[in-house]
C-alpha cells in the first residue's frame, strides 16, 4: 500500500484532498494524508474530513506498517471517494513549535554538555526531556534557558530531508537518543536540521525557523536517577 505522507515534507498543510483506499472496522486509509499519526513523543493530530455534504471528526489515528489508519464514528465514505481533510491547525502549529523547541534544547545540551536524550514527551506548548547527566549545578536551568533562547533569536533555518539509510547513517551523531529508535527495516531516514546547531533523525513536524518557536521557559528540573536528569519547558 503506497501512501504519501504529506506531513513529512510540508508541515504547514492545513488541509488536503485524498481518495479512500481501504476500510477496516471504523477506520479508513487514504492515498495520502497530512494528519500526523503520532510518534517520537509527539501526539497525533486532530481534525476532520469532509465529502459531499458530510463531515466526520477524527477520533484517532495510527500508523501500522505502511498504512495510516484514520478512525471515525459514523458512516464512512466509500472506497474510491474523494475527501477533504482539515487539520486542527491551532493545535498542530502549537505542537510544531513545541517539537522544534525540544530539538533546540537537545542541540544546546549536546553541544554544551555532550549529553544524550534518555526520554521525552510533549503536549501543545509544554514538554519534558530527560538527559544522561550526572550533575546539575544550581544555575544549570538558567544557563540552559538563556542559551536556548539565544538560539531562537538567532532565527536559524530548519531543513527537512529524506535520505537513503546508508547515506543518513554517515552523518555523525545522527541519533541523539540513548536507544536507537530506528528499526533496521527502514530504508529511508528523515532528518531535521536546525542549521548551525542540530541535526537528527526525526519523523515529527516542525516550524521552518527557530524564531517561530517563541520564548522558552524552563519550568522545572529534577533528578530521575544517578545519571538521568529531567528538564520541563513551556513555550511562551
């Protein structure tokens, strides 16, 4: 099943058209979709579909193998029907800003402290990230917050590329997580680069310039173990 994942190359799509390829219980899959199905700590998108004079809100979305299944409640459009998908753009854009903020934070921690990510999660305009750090000084959070906001103000461009796996893994430090989350069967790797700061393998959605993130505030920091420290952030 060859499905075009529109969100991988254009995070700014607010709506799209597609054809229904298959149905399974209360779920359908399309020939293309801009709805992000979730993953890597980023929640799935929400929104709705329209066809003819009907409208259905998206209840849940998940990626299984090559297919992205969109779950609804109600009578589904038939196979072959053309639909219009409409994203909850306010929520999506907030998640884009948040995800990019996490990459800026990751880039600063890697550059200044050489620490890998051990975990993370986000919701719109709030996130937490865990790092392989043994110690945090009293002014650690203030220093990191200031450094992150300097990178935002630098208005760094954000570039997305999809590379053959062999080419991607020639990039030094491509995987910044403690555990490599890329399955061996993936033949192409999507990379997200914050020019001059950070380059990682990543599947989520991002803004195109760090200025779009807004100001970051570190709202909490705590120890989660001997060499595991957590930072919580909010986007202002």
